[in-house]
C-alpha cells in the first residue's frame, strides 16, 4: 500500500497537548513527518531547529550534527528553565551514512564497526551534555529524561561502510518483525520515581510513551487526545505492574534491508509472525527461544489459530492497509533476494568489514532490482482536504466538536442529519475519495452516501471500538472537472446509537506520481 508522506495536521501530537497544558515545546533534530505546511511548528512545537544531517566529522560538531543539535537544545532549556518544557531531540545519529570524528574512530578501531562505535560515543556525549545542563540549572528532580530508538540496529549491508552493527542474540534488525528489529533501548531517569539501576522485564511499546508522559505531566488523556493504542507505563516505572495485554505490529511493505510484508502479535512469551505474501506463520516462545530459531507453529495449532485470529481482528479494527499482488512479480528474482539468501538469518562475522563480502552480491542484486523505482509515498501537493471544522451542518443533533481529541462531526444521532463542503478543483482528473471515520462499539453498520460531481459513492461505517478511534478508508474514485464543487455526506441507515464521527475527507489525485521517501 502507499505511504502517507506527511502527518495530517488534524492529528493531535504530544507537543500540541503539552503546549495546551502550558509547556514550552521544542524540537531539535530531524522531523521527517512532512515538508512545507506539515512541519513541526504546524504540529505544536514553538521552536524547531534542524541542522544539516551530515556535518564535517570533528570533535566539535560530531559527524551527524550532534553537537549543533545539542547546543540548540541547551539554549532552549536555558531559556525556559522557569516554566515546564518539552524538549524533543531526535538525532540523525546513528543513521547512515555513518560518520564520526577520526579521533574517536581510532579509539574504537577494534570494535565490530569502529565508525559506528565512535558514533555511539558521540551520541552518549551529546545526551550527557543535556543531562548536565538540566543538573546545572537545578532542575534534576523536576525533569524526566527518556532515551529510546525507533527500530533495531542495521544488521545488513545497505550502504557503503555497513553493516553498522549486529543485534545478537536477537534475530535480524531494522525493518524486520523479529526481535532484532523490534527491541530497542528504553532508558528513563525520573528522580523519586524510577530507582537508579533498576530494570523492568514487562514489554512496552513506543505507543505507550504518549499516555505515560501525559500522565506524568498531570494531563487528562481522555479529555485531550482521546483513546490511544498505548497504555501508561507509570505503574511499571513506580515498581508496580500492569494487566497482561496483547501487542500487535503491522508492516505491509518490502524494505531495502530485505524484509518482506508481515504482521506480528505477542501474548505473554508467545509471539506469532505472519508473512503476508503467502499467509504462512511462525510461532516462537521467547522465554525459551529469544533467537527465534525454533518455529513451533506445527506443534501448537490451537495457539496459532488463536493468535492469528486476534491479529486479523486487530487489523480489521484499526483499518490496516494490506499489500496487493504485484503484476510485475518475478519469482526468480524474489527467490534470489529473499529465499536463497535470507537476510533475517544473517550471522555477523567478527567485524563489519569481514561480514560485508558475504553479502555484497546480494546487495548488488537488491540495488539492481529497485533501481529507478520509488516508494509509493503520497505527497501533500494536489490533495483536497475537507475538514470537519469547515463543513456546513444540516440537521438537528449533529455538530462540529472542536475539542483537540475530537475535532470531528459528532453527535450524529439523527440519520436525517447531513453535512457538505464547497471546494474548488484546480487540476481536473480522477480523484480517490478517502474518509476518516470512527464508530463506537455497537454502533457500526450505518450505510452512508457520499455525493459529489453527480456521482454517489456508498460505504458502510466500520466499528472501531470508540467514536474517536479513527481509521482511514478509501471508498472509491470520482472524476472531477476544474472549478467549484460540493461534496455531501448523507446517512442512509442508522442501526446503532449514532452514525459515526467524521474527521475529514481527502480527495487525492489518482494519477499523481509518488515522491521519494524521506529518511529512514
């Protein structure tokens, strides 16, 4: 499926919530969530500083702008020491291309990858500077430090000078749903709450960070962002426990690291991985097999059926987009890239330099296969976005609900109520119609008509578990001429308490070329 090229502005970020609670908000480093009109300042950040991602590798700058980023963050902390602040520092380090000061590279010459090891020391020094700044201002006891990453280490040959690292004892790395791709560091300093040197073995996921930090800040999640996929981990940080839960992952794409479309579900120590190409599954007991080498699917058919059913139900509930068959599929090339030499099974040699030759031919074949092709990333240019706040409402009960966690057409309890938008088309052609809807338990199933340009597209409202739990759904295409148009949304039936909550409708040009993806 295509990749949304920008974070929609109507989505509520943690920066927007904390800003509303009186926090100063700053971002220092990479954004990679959209260009002009979709930048950090449109998503709740008062200050945004993004130095060049690649700098001359010196002890003064680092190799990835680490100390330019750090200096800007230090300045922000200093200037806002008298009020609450949220300082988000997404470093370019240790992303490829790898670079570090020659002095540090020499210091780590015996490491698996000397440059990568030097980058880790550089990053460590940058984080240490921020901690020292907070300590010097007497803010230690009132500041939470959280350090984490967005994926496992890059374990394959992808760019000159890689593989960057290995993830032993875990299998695979960045881009994979095996533990080497999912497991990340999560370090927290919270004086008076988290005991120094303590560890927690309970799995948490990055979606837990927003409710955790908002609870720590005294912000009411239900009244600011509404239902979230994650749960607060504050009880774990205080030494307590949380109820057992099922964790889900969905990655419907091929990657440049050699991974294939897949999903995963974990319950306790049991983890199931489903390959979307053929529906095959793998089952692992992580307590006994952290390397994920013993596939127990054949020996545990009941457990497999249960976990697979839960994974499929979750995908349907959240409106997950699935891959579709490739009309240009080449079986021989597929076998060459994914079967004959499976990158998820890569076992590193003693050094990166010794590992590279074993995978050079594979890398060249992968590069040749993707040369001239670009990921289907949807640019913002050309989209016609019809927001709930701009709708004309016709009826008795339905109205626009402006709260940040809602931002919807809601109270749609009368099936005769409807809404419409006026808009103008600059470029004629075929447009895909996408709705973002939410629907509480027991209220799904309403039939809704979308009328535009003499055409009627119909869809059935999908239950999402909560009216503010939104999913995006493509309901069809329409041909639009240049000029002014009106789009109307009219329920046909209402079997439950309400029709739905509607946040936006996007009309997206069908024939517009995709753009090259940003960053990782």
